[in-house]
C-alpha cells in the first residue's frame, strides 16, 4: 500500500514577458535644430493582478539633449513619462493563496527613435518586462514505509603508531 504526503511550497505558477514601445512627444519653447542625444533613467514599476492579467504601473525620466538657433546653442529637456501596461498570463490558477508578483526589467527602457516636427520632438521608448506570479501550491509525493539499510562504518587502521625498528640494511635487503 502506497503512503502519500502533501507538501505545501511556493512555486512559479505563471510567467510571461512582453516588449513595449511607447511613443511620446515634448513641445519646446525654442525651435530645435538637431536632437543630439536621448537617454532614459529612473525606471520604476509595480504590478497588480486582475483575473488572468497583470497590470504594471511605472514611470521613467527621459532626458533629450538638443540644439537650437541653427545649431549654435544646446539645451537638455527632462520629462517624466508614466505608463500602464497589461501582460496576459497563461495557466493562472485562481485557487492559490498568498500570490506574489515579481516584475523584472529584462531590457531597460531605451530611446529607439527621435524626430523633430515643428517645435516638438517625437520619441519612441522600447522596454521589455518579465512577470512571474508566485503562489502556494501543494505537491503530492509517495513515501516509503521501509527504512533504508544502515551503512556500517569501519574504524580506520591506526596509522600513527611509532616505528619500532628501522632496518639500516633496508636498501641491501631489496636487492
């Protein structure tokens, strides 16, 4: 007769990743000539579960370095972008308790495109987020009632005995 036990443990019950591209624009007071650089910093995010989807609320700062006045002056403009992304999860078990959402930035936000239109700079930000849903699960295992045999441990020979007698003719005896 088989004997079964149930183990309650935490496990990843669903996971997924998704790439997002956000398009935004910023209006400037002066007319930009050239975009000299764009970088994204201070990426923060958190997630909440809603049925079989994870809603991710986050933000990042975009810094755009540009020239104006026929490329004779430069300036940096900073804007904070907020976003709300939705990731659909597969095989979500709604019976689990104590669920925890783990979100990782698999690819940090990066500016992939900028263009100047009138006094606006349009830009596109690319990012990839990974989501894991961790919850309590039960695992059923078969246990054996038989006990494993004990391995006999033998004492090692005492190697620290003093040498009683040293034969001075040892080399002669070998020949």
